[in-house]
C-alpha cells in the first residue's frame, strides 16, 4: 500500500483542514493595525494561515473574541502545510486591572459603611 498522494489531492486536503480550523477558532492575533485568525495554539506558540499572514516578528496581542489574553513577543519559526508557526519568546498574561502593590487579606472588608 502506498502513502503517496498527488500534489493536487494533498493541496485540497490542506485547504479543507485550514478552512475547518479557521471556522472553529475564536482566537486572533493583532500586530499593529492588522488582525489575523489563529488556527491552533499551544503552550509555546500558535499557527496562522500562511496565505494571509506575513512573517510576523516582535510584539503582538492575542485575543479570544473580544477578551485580551496575552501580550506576546514572537518570532516566526517555520512554514508547513499552509500554516506559519510562531513561537513565544515571552507571553505576558493581560489583566483588566492594575496589580496590587500590597497584600489584601481574603477576609478584609470591601468598604466601610457609615452610621446612617
């Protein structure tokens, strides 16, 4: 049995796989004013469709829908099967508020109520 596929068949399979990944993913990466859909993500990086994304490098923001997940420093690693793989040099989790510079006890009161 042969595992060789003609180039046209392999290209069709790759296109169908990328279309399915594009449809199911909510993740996106923003570099400057440009936005690209993330096809797959893992702990050390992510992939973007090679046909639409340039070889990104530097500081980007990673979003899940409208929620800002990470601010990342990335480098393009390799291109394979219609996807460009990017590796994280640094991925800093984004927060919706500034970090505290003091310890807050879990049972501390939230506010003080006056006599009224």
